[in-house]
């Protein structure tokens, strides 16, 4: 370590060719990048990795592509709550995890990763 860009490109090319979709490959690279950050090791992945990603994405199996699903709404959480017995620890844990996942995803949608645009982003005063 650190992994060279050549090694990262070979990893993507060999281990994903025709097996997984582009998003899975990007997730693998993000995990490797995080590992490098945690271990205070230089990350050598750069814009050149987009070429093996594009190439392997073209031969990704059809089953790796999923249609967009309908969004989970607060009504779904309410329905889940109505069908759980919140006197049992397991049901409490299930509902807690569902709420955490739901609200963390909502928070992720509200966070801004670029310049604030009042027409497109939620303001603190909202």
C-alpha cells in the first residue's frame, strides 16, 4: 500500500468485467479510498479510473441494472408502526432502524455539497 492507479484499474477491470454494474464498482473504489484515508495512506485514484469504469460498465450484465423504485414516504413508516407491537423489543428495534434509515436518507437529501442556491436548497429558516 498505497495502491497504485494501475493496480486499481486492474482490480476494476478483472473483478467486475461483466459481473456487476457501474454503481457497484464505484462503491468498491469509494471503499478503497476510505480505507486509504483511515490508514493515512496516499490515494492514487484519479480521473484516469473513469476509463476502466466506463469500459466495464458497457459490458455489465442486464440484471445489474434496476429500475427506480417509488420513494419511501412517511405514510410507509406510519403503516409499519401500526403493524408492529411496540411492547416487544424486536419490533421496537425494527421500527427504530426503519426510522433511522428513513430520516438519515432525508437528511442526506437536504445536505448541500456545493454552493447554496436558495431556489434549489432548503434554508435553515424553513
